[in-house]
C-alpha cells in the first residue's frame, strides 16, 4: 500500500502567459528576443536542412530495399502456402478446372504404345560449357543457354564470345567447346518456370510413359544441320536411339514430335538417314517406313519465316523495334558503350541454323510486288460483310461500301511506308546488285572492330544502294543478304537452299543442302547412278564441300525423296488467330561510327486500331512467329495426295488451334493458347498427340481441323505438283 501512496504526482499545468490589452501575448510581443524566442525557427531550419540532404542515392537505396523486402515476403508466402492453394483460388474464381489431357485419357483407358521422340527447336535446347577461355573460369558444365542466365549478367561479353561460332567454318572457335545438354531435361524448361516440353511430358507420363519410352533428340541448334553430324554425330545418335526404342518396345514404331526449327532439322534427318554414306546415314530406302509411325510437326516453319529476314538484316524484330522506339539509343548506344544489338548481330550471324529459316520458294510462294496468297486478309474482327466489302454507315445513317485497303505482303522489306503502299508501277528502283561499296570509317575504328559485322565493309555507297532499291520480295531478299553479308551467306549457302526445283532429276539436288527445303528435295530413287564423291573438309576455310576432290566416279545407291512410307502420317499442328510478322517497313538509321545502318520504322502505322500495319510491321495470321502460309501449305497442298514431293502418298493432316489467351493471371500461359511456344501447353493439342502416340490415326482424331484460310491461300500458289 505504501507503494501506491508514493505515486508520482501529475505535473501542474503551466498558466497561460498574460496578454496585453490588445489581445496579444507576451511571446508575440517578444518574438525574436532572447534564446527562447529563437528556438522554434532554428528547429525548423535544422529540419529543412536535414530534408535537403536526402539525395537521389538515398531514394534509390530506399526503393531497392522496398522491392527486395516485398520480393522476399512474397517468396516466403509462396513457399508457405499449400500446394493446392493456387488451384483452389483459380477454381473459386473461374469454376472447376478440366482434367489435364493425360488424366482424362487415362480414365478412357489409353496406355503406352508408340515410343515418342521430341525434337526441340531453335533456342529451346540447353547448351553447356565443356571448355572455354580464361574469362569462363568456374563454368565447366554450367549452362550457358537454357537456365537462369545468371552468367549473362555477370560477364556478358564473355558469354557472347563463348556462344558465338567461328565466322569462317561455322564450327567451334579455338579453345571453346559448348555442347548440347542431353536427356529430357535438355528442353523441358527454357528457364525455371517457363515450360517448353514439360507439360507434354507430364501428360504423357499420366498414361504410362517414362524415359525408356521417350527420347529428347537434343542437338546444338546453332550449327547447320549437317554440321551437327560432322562435329557431334548427332544424326547418327538419333538414328541409333530410334532403332533402340523400336527394338525395346515390341517393334512399335516411334511417333516423332518436332517443334519450330526442329521440324526442318528432322526433315533433313529423314533424307540423311536413308541416303548412302559418306553423306548419309545408310539406313536404306525403307528405314522411315520401318521405324516411324507419324511425324507430328508443331509450329513448323516449313517454308521459312519473314522474322528471320529482320533478324539477319538488322538484328531486330517487332518486339525489339518497339523497345528501341520506347528507349532510343539504349540498345545500340555508343555513348553508354552498350552496343547490345551489334553484339547480338555479331553472335547470331555465326549461327548457321538461323539461315535455315529464310523464306523458301521465292515469289511463287510468298508473292510479288503486287500480290500475295493472303490478299484480302483483314486483321480486324469480323463485321457485317457484303461480297468481301465492309459495310458501314455514313453520317446520314445510309449504308456505304468501303473497299478494304490492299496489303502488299509480297514486299517483305520496303524502305518507307509510301513505298510499301504504292503501286509497283510508281516505284522507281535503282539496281543494287553489283553496286560499288563505299568506305566506312568504322572499319578502321578499334572499338568497332571489337563488334565487327559485315556492315562495316558495306560503306555509305552500299547502304545507299540498298535503300534505293526500295522494295524487296522473297526472291530479291536472298540477293540482298548476299550483298550486305556476303561471308555469312557464302557459308550458309553450303548448307541451305531457298528455291523451287523445276527438274528433280538434276544431279545437283543430290546434295544435302536441299534436304531441309521441302520444295527442292530429290524424292526419286536413284540406283547405281554415278555421282561425284563430295568430301566435307571441316578444317578448310568456310567448311565448304569441295566437289573437285573425288577419288573417282564412285557409285552409290542414293535415295533422295520424302520417305517411301505410305503408312507414315504427317501432321502440321500450329496456332492461328495471332497477328504474326509478315513484312516490314524500314528506314535508314542515323549515321555513326559503329552502327547498324537499317532499322524498322516504328513510326509507320496503318492509321486505325484494326490496321495490319503496326509499328512498321505488316501482320498476318499465324502463331506470333510462323505465318499460317509457312506452317500449313505443305500439308494442305504440297504433300497432299500423290505429288512429286510425296510420291508414296503419305497421308497429311492440318490441325489448327484457335488462340484463346488466358482469362486471368492465375491461368499462367493458358491451356488454349496458340502462341508459338505456349501452344506446347494447349490441352487440345496435347490430347491429339497422346491419342496418336496411343495408336490413333489422323482420321480417328478428326482429320483436318482448320480455322484459317490456308486451303484458299494454297490454291492461289501456282506450283507444279
């Protein structure tokens, strides 16, 4: 109780200061007098000075701290939540989710039957370091491609150096060995959380598939197709593994599933495996018929992609061009020393595989200056039509006919929007072939030599000649690339072709450079035909085939054709309904010592939101990367029935998947996506593939499934079949 009595007494309130007769207190009268009267202003001044010391660095540190704290909090919550929580939230918003295709088909009783072979495309397969320069110390067997990409940020120039190939041979640089990752992990995820083959593999596992019935045909996607055999014997390994899968699975033939550039790679393989050594694998004329049940091509660029032209010409595509427009002079800034696009061009121009996707078939397939198969295509949503003419209302409410503005898709590259839209008769072009190239001071600049590209040898005269030609079609694009990058194209021309064969009996079509071009492959069997013995000298400059070196007029049984396998089915599966790059409007870039002289003109717009011209790029129907024309033509017409390209009459099917983006962020990349990579998670496509692997034929899964005008466009192509 004594403690309670000794409570601290409350402080007495100070009486208010007396006021004078005018109602003002003494403090106001004495303001500014004595130390007590100046304490408040001094305190305010100190506070103001303290606030003024808060610098930009402090703000940045504060922002970084907030972001990091939020990130760690979200990461903790993500790892702490039950695994079923995201699905619970999604179902609460959108309703019960459908069963994954593997679960659904397992309930129907489907089980493993045909072994499955996956063939990844460009950039989706992992690459790891086996030998490198001093700057790559500590990276032995670490992924340089297809992983966290952490080493890109730590030592970007070292990474570029090791990802580049020799500019002369197209093979390894001295002292560098980068090799493909093997196994299913090679391409199940591109980076953590971004699936490629993982969803399809998981659904196949639902009906009993495992590693002994699945094989990832990993390869170094940077190399030309034949050089994967020269350096790594990859084609021989694929052949042996397919034979092993068939032998260990009751003789059931394999179902091959190539994606993107893997479609072209496997097309090359099917010719190689039946051709005789030394150029081929020696499997004989019936190897494909004995070992392959079906080839299910996903997003296949059979006839190339215009996107490859933009990539090789100016190291950009639609997304890069938009990013450069938003942040000018960042990706290729001399002032900041980034020069990102030039380093990217130096690296990618050593990858011979990129040249496999240059558009094939010339003007016959892709159109000329005034026509293209897709003439009449409209990017806008469907509206009321009257004989393909849009019906709209004028200000008085009366219907008037508005003719859709024609799009010259055949002009793959146009210098200026006016050139892209003008009739060909009004375009004054100056021939660029054979033009005299000028001098460029960048060629002697030491900093430019560090990021050397062939543009440094083009000079102002060559640059002007390219721009003065004004409009390029698929045929003249090949000449353009030979003009601006002669060394690259000289190396690539050894391995790839881009034309159409008029006479398939011409002996030149016996060369492997034609095997990945479905329009220039020799399909007629030759028995005991004298041919030159072509020798591949990888140690010679440019890794060329020296036809002059042959031991005699040797005799081989060459089989060059679409495999004689009438029971083998060929599927073309791809997404539609997404605006896809088809043609480009270019302009000259501002001159500088080190620069890429051409760039997409992002200011070129169609004038309204429904226009097909967006940011200097003409868009057509496709899967965001491959236009419908390239993905669908061969199975829709070129190989349909018995043609000179398909003399055995192998059945072909076109299966299109209409794109439907995810309705909420919780759906991730969506289960109905038609995008080039996201389609690998499309439930309808996965279900079709599982049914085929379980033994169904093309007719049993529904035959053709078409949403685009591919059959209509195919009929416009006048190609001898």
